[in-house]
C-alpha cells in the first residue's frame, strides 16, 4: 500500500512502512484515514501534507523521523501489552510460574531507555530546520563564540557521563534481579538497601 505526502486531504495512519525521500511516497501497512481520525475524530478530515510547506522549511530525513517515531510507539505498545498480560497472569495466580515471561521482564527494562532515545531523535530531526518554528533556524542558532573543538569535547563528556549512568543502572538492576523479591513489611532494612 502506498501513500503520497504531496496532497492535503484525508491522511492514512501507517502502522509500519518506509518513506522514500526522493519519490515522496510511503509504502507500508496503513489504516485509511487513521491520522485524520486521530487529529480531528473524522476519517475524512483533511491533513496538510509536507509539500504544502516550502522545501527549505521541511525536515530532510523524513524516513528517519518516521522510523524512530514508529520504534518509540512499538516499544510503548509492547510494554503496555506485556503489562496487561502479566497483570492477567498475576490475577490468575500463575505469573511466577512463567519463567520465560520473567526473563522478558528482566530484559525489557532496557526498552524505555531505547524508546526515550529514539523519541528524542524523532523530535530533534523532525523539527529541522527550525530551533523555534517560524522564528529561529538551526543554521542561525549556533554561537560564534564556541569552537568546534569545544562542542566535540562537550559531546564526548556527555557520552562518558551517560555511559557511566547506564552502567550504574545495569549494575543496580542486576543486583536487584539476583536478590529476588522480598517482603517490605517483614524486612524494612532490606528495602532500604535499594532506595
């Protein structure tokens, strides 16, 4: 199924797909009129397409924004589904009998971190070429007083700090998983180790 982002009219909601930046066509699995419904609660309501804006005011990497956004949403839907399924098993009293599910939970703690990062990429790439839409372009927003070496150093420093925080997060989660569940009411001192 293909769509084109040249027209203003009812817009489809793509569950999965690929955007060809050259031909400006979207190929994938879609819900016809789904985006129009999300925005206006009407499957036939018009949505303004990207080509209604001047080319210099559009993001350059539309497919990257599309993919990052869909990864973020897929992770969110997966985690919601996982939580609902686990709640059902807990209600039936069989949650802790499903070791495969508990292993999925152990690894799924990384998914919100990934969703956060790809959401950030989608937001930052999607707002290009603007810092403040209609007022300040990215090309006009950089400081003349900061050198490229200073920017590189700050990016490396952020990378190091976030890597250390990530390792501490993994260490804490691993320690908690190895310890296993405990009863807060029976042993409050044990709870304080993890606060």
